[in-house]
């Protein structure tokens, strides 16, 4: 970013009565003209047009409608006859047009007017778009616009063929479904033309509008969601809101929520514009860090603030922690509410309003009881200030360097002048809230596919790079680092959720660890393909002998082979394939057992004193070899080598007759076996303990105790019985 000097941010909150209209003027010192953005426009164009012309503004770079209420959108009509609007953002109109018969009459008119406005702007060359959550827009140097809401899933639901009447029948709009986990799977046959059109037009969390295509898609849809008039009347009785406003809360709770970040030379200054959002559940659950802002444009004119179905003023204002809050209301519908004002003054440094109060009150006994629910009525706020006898133009906020200038002065101040809000400490024992910490199903699927791709990249890199002799599982901390590199801000709980989901879907292999008495998913690796496992199994089945050990003899052949020691084998496979030995042991070995049973005889050598001691020698002999001839050939070669090493032997016949070679070197035998059979890959030792025991037994078989040991040459005369510890030969044919 270039060094920005002489920067100035000015925000005017116009007095448009019961409505919203804000003009953002950003001068970064690099442009010939300041960058201009309007957020909402009031009921009609008079105040907005007068302000723009008076301040010699002939061009709006970005005009935004937070939602389609008339008191937010009306001022844009015919405005572009005198003022050029380059780009226009609004909610995605087809999502509401499709369900227009669900709304009350007044709301229907608002949606229809929004549609006409889009056509009017398009005819004059304005670019149309609808932003989605996670969009970050940087139109000029030193300015970022983050879209915190609405979520794609919300539009997807409104455009679907599903029954959405539940959104209209409850107040405020229920949003739990938007963040809770579900087991629903997408049936692509049920995706309609509107949903396909939406997906086609999304580019980087911005929906590029095409009014002609949208109209055709709407015509293809049937009006299937019908709400009986009686339901609207019951809703009206419950909420005490006129039936013509039925569904207005859906418009409010689909408002575009924006966070502006502006660099003024010394710090990033932040402004939060939440439209008329009433239910803050999704924002608190999914975007808590983004809510913290210096300036907060109070939502819905100071109306009730909900978390799910409960009014929670303090909790929401605490999440924002603004230095300045601005309300735009004139007492209509008894707004702003006194309780909202009180919560703001508890947690915010200052509160300003587009209406100016005509008097103030002071407490003589430190207690002031509010006699009205409406802040406007309590202070007799009016459009004209008696003190100055001048027209009230609203609130002007100017930020330069690290100073904020507010004109006129705020009507309320916190009891504390520090920018740090009051800290209230309360201790509660609460269970973990999945609503607040867990990802939605769609988010899980997206992150799962991303992680699967990353794991494949890591595996390919390790396999290609010779330095990876040892391959470890990928930890949750490593995944978090990979995610941060790509601006995926995932908590450990969320990553654990992804690991569990990916494992259950067979996307990759995840593992748990115990932490504070709780098992969490915290390690993961690429899942081997069937072809890779088949290749490993085929290479093993080419071996003449497999050597291992076991602690106990138990169960059927599959259970028994699952219990034998295979640490050395797992390490060898790890070095050759880059799959961690833990994964080889846990996932690959169980899948190759069937091949082993088909291709090998399983033998064991009991101890003479204890039949079930640990480290029982296990030998798997390939069924394609004649074991007696095979071992005779080995002994012949060993004897030849030993004869050369021990020249003092009387004659070769003596050695062959007795199989006894005095003063021989044991290492000579082991070296020969290692060189000729282990390193040449004819044998595969599955465990170190088994291999050591095998060498020892082979050594003994060459000594004078051959008749007593009855070790190798008589192995073809094994008993056929299983689990019978009475034996003639040293080895028993186990399976």
C-alpha cells in the first residue's frame, strides 16, 4: 500500500426521518476526486439529491441498498437523472420475487419497486450486483469493504423448491438452521433454474446480475408456497404488526451487512452498517471478530435486537464495542427504543442521532426513571433544533489521522470517557455451543474437499522428495497453518469437525488423541487408494517367508494376524510409500490379511516350558515353495561357507553326517541369512523380535542339539491340529 498522507474520511448520516441514508466520502490523497458511496437512500430522493448537489457531488461510485424497505430504497428513484451511479449493490431480487405471494401487500410493493429501480439503473448504464458473505472489495487505495452477510445458503434456501413458510411464520426470522449441522445431502435433480442461475452468476462471492436471464428463470417457476390469509392474521395478533407488513422481518433479516475499513494514516478505522438486521444469531456465531467497530450505524432504527428468539441488547452491543453509535429514527413506530439507547450508552462511548433532543435531564438522586419506551419521545427530539434554529441535516462524522469529529455533538455519552468499554464479569457454567463454534454442513464440505486436495499435495511431495525417510501424520496445528495461508480462519474445533466428517465420508484418514479426558480428532493423512494397497499386498505375496512374533495365540486366523507384531514391516512400507507407519498398521495391514491367508501357511514355535509366553515365533511360509527342499538348500550353502571359514574341520563328510560344526562363528550364519534372504527381499521380517528369534533358532538347528530341537528339516511333518500344544515337531501348523 502506498504511503497515504492527507487522508480524510467523512460520513454523513442524513436526517431522512424514519429511514436510513448515509454518504461515505473517502479522500485518500491520491485521487483527483474523493470516492463516494451511499448506503440506503431514505423514502424519497429529496434529502439525498439536495445534499449531493449542494456538495458538488455529481457521481456516486457505489450505491448500496441494504434491503428493499421503502425507507431505505425510495431515494434512488430518478436520482440518476442528475447524479451518475456507477455501481449498484442490492439483495438478490429473484430470491424475494420468487416468493412474493408470501409477503404482505406493503412488502410486495417494496419488492416490485426494487425490481423497477434495477431496470431503471441498468438502462442508464449502472453495473448491478448482489454481494455475498466473505466478499472483500477494495475499490480504491486505503479502503476495504467486507460483506458479513447474507450467506449464500440463505439465498439457496429462498430460491429452492423447499417449503420456506417457517421463515415467515416466526418472528424474528429463524436462523438456527443457517448455522446448525445437518445430515442433508444435495439432490442435484431438485436444483431448479433459479438456483442454477444463481450459481452461474457468482464470481468470488459477488453475484453479477443479469435481469433478462433472471426474468426467464422466474417464469419457469411455479407458485407453490401459499400462505393462508388466516396465518397472516394470527401472526399479526401475535406480533402486533399489521398484516400488510407480513414477511417484512424476512426482508430485514436478509439485509446486506457491511464493514468498512479505512486507513487514515495511523490506523484502520472501522464502520459497521447492518441495515435493518434484527436477528444477530448468524453474525454472532460466524463473524464475531468482524463485528468489532469504531462506528456503529444502529440497526433497524433502534428496534429490538435478537439472538435467536430472545431479545439481547447488551450481548450484541458488547460484541460490537463501538466508540460511536448513530441512530436514524424520528419516533415513528416508537423507535428508537429506550432500552436500546440504554444498552448502547452502557457499552459505547457516545450515541448520536439524526434527530436532536430539545432538552436534557439531570439526576439529583442518581436515579432517573424512564417514563416512555421511546427515546425520541423522552427528549422531545425534533427535526429542527430550537437551540440553533437551523435545519437539522443529521449527523456528520469526520475522521482525520487519529481524531474523530462529530457534528452536532452526541446526544448521549457514556459515564466513562475512555475508549475502552465497561467490563462486566460474570461466571457461568455452560455447555459447548455448536451453534456458535461449529461450521455449517456446506462449509464443512467445502473445507473437506480443500483439505483432501492439500493432503494429496503433501503426499506427492513427500513421495517425490528423498529426504522424507520418515513420514508423520499431519497435525491439527499444521492444518491450521495451511488454512491461514489461504485466509481460511478455522479454529481447532472447526478443523476437528472437518477431520471427523472427512473420515466418516472416506475422504481421508483421521485419528484422535485424548486431551483433558476428551478424545478429539487432531491428526490426518491421505487415504491410500485400492490400487496402492493391492500393489503392497502383491509385493508381500512374492516373498518366500514372512517372520514375526506374537504375544498370544487366540481367535481365528484373521484375528490372530491382526495381533502379530508388524512394526518393522510398517516402517519399511513407510519408507517406500511415504505412508506413516501408524496408518500402515491401522489401515493397510488389515486389508492385506486376506491375501496372506490365501498365499501363506501360518506356523508357530511354542516354548518348551510355557506354551503362551510373549514373543512366540511366527513364520508364514509361501504355499508355492517346498519348505523341506528350500531349507535343505539353505543349509547346504551355509555348511559350505562354514567349511571354508573353519579349515580345521576333519572332512566335509563329518559335517554333513552330524550337522555339527565345532567352533563356528554364529555371525557367519546370520550375515549369510541377512545378505542372501533378507536384503535380497526373499524374506520379509515383520518384526525385529521375530527376526532375532528366527536367527537364534536357525543357529541352534546347526548345533549338536538338532535331534532335540527337531527344528527345520522335519517341519514338513507338522501336526494338522489347531490349538493343540502336544507336538512332535518343534513347529505347529497353526493355520
